């Protein structure tokens, strides 16, 4: 803690949140509390349904269960602090607490990023090379993809935290956001952010864009393969196996690119709303998107609920 305080003249930050109007705080608390409960319940049900149904013990659903597990913690990194601040007059977070939140926010968000790429690769192999699917997507491959997806983002996040910890914050401690994100914090620094900005535009961009390009490549190959299928029924079946994942990818990456692919000086209220989409909203909607459009998941959920009732 001494090390943290030595590198910054502020001991805490003030999170302005989504609205500064007092009359908005209770309605926002109720809204996000309900969304948080839905997120936790939905993702837990997805995990339990996959674990309890042997027919769902395939690579696609293994990745989905890990994604649901990560989404639970991803949302928990953000929402509980938001809920406390909605009902508190003093909307502060300690310097160490801010860096801790940002570390897990970046690490878990990037884990989602890598898992979506792994899921796209799985769909690519299933549709474009079905006869070798079992060999390519072996247990060893799945474990390796999950291990890399869950470990590499922590090194990425740690790098940015260490660089941020070298900055001095002396002008203001008011963060124009509902969480500790890197762009709003960099705007508060009164020391040079050249290295931080360069790292974001090089290492950060590579870390985010590489999985995205893998997803784009996978879906281009999938589209080419599907268009070659002669029957309309075959095309519908192929599209149905990756349609849910494609919706999640659009929701997740669309909001992320809107927030981060713009100059630091133009960070506004719209970016806070966009951040909600790829953090709170996507984590809440994922269970619905994957279950409502997937017959296997709906069957697994019915089995799970049936067992609980009996």
C-alpha cells in the first residue's frame, strides 16, 4: 500500500457513475440489482445444465460453460460497487481498490475476448472440417485453449496496471465513469502518458485485434462453406450452430471498438453507455442468446429444472 501511495498524490478516486442526479440513484439501483440477479442466475443455470447433461460435454459447451463462469466474475467486478455507489453520498474507491478493479476488469474482459475466438474456431472446425472434428478438437486441445484464454489476459492486464501505477494523479481524482477503466484514469494523470498510450496502441491493440481477426477468418470460412451446401435445410442447420455465437460477437466487439478506437480526449457519456453493453448487458444476455436459439441447451435446461422439481 505504501508503494501505491508513493506514486500518487491521491489516496482515492470519486466515481461519478451514470448519473449525478439524486432522483436517479434509486431507480438505477433497482435496475442494476435486477440485471445482476438475472446475470448470476442465468449463467449459473447454463453451467449446471452443461455439467449435468453428458450430451453437452462437447468442446462448444465446455467453452460456453467457462464463458458463463467468467461472465459471473466479470459482472461481479463491476456491479456490486455500482450498487453501493447508487445508495451512497460518498461515491469513492481507494487507489488500491481502483487498480484492483481495473486489473480484474481488463483480465476478465480479455478472457471473454479469447474465449469467443476459441468458440469461433470450434464452429469453424465443426462446419468446415467435420470429419476431423473429433481429432482436431480433442480434450488436449480444449484444455490448452481454455488455459491460454484464462491465463494470457492476466499478463496483459498486469502490464497496464504496472504502467498506470507509475503515473502521478495530482490535478483531480474525479473519474467520469462508473468503474475504473484505463482511458478515464489516463485523462486524470498530470504526468506523461506517452508510454501508456503507446502500449495501448501496440500491445493492447494486438491483444484485442488478434482474437477478433481469428473470429472474422473463422466466420468468412464458415460462410463460404455454408454457401456451398446445396440444400436450404443444410444451410439453416449450419447457420443455427453458430448464429448465437455470432450475435454475441457483434454485441461484444461492436461496443468495445466504439469505446476504444477513438481519441482519448473524446471520451464522453456515450462511452459509458457503450461500456455497459460489453460488460453488464452482454453478460446478462449471453445465457438467453445461447439457450433460446439452441435446442441442445433448451433440452439440457429442461432436464435440469425437471430434476430440481422431482
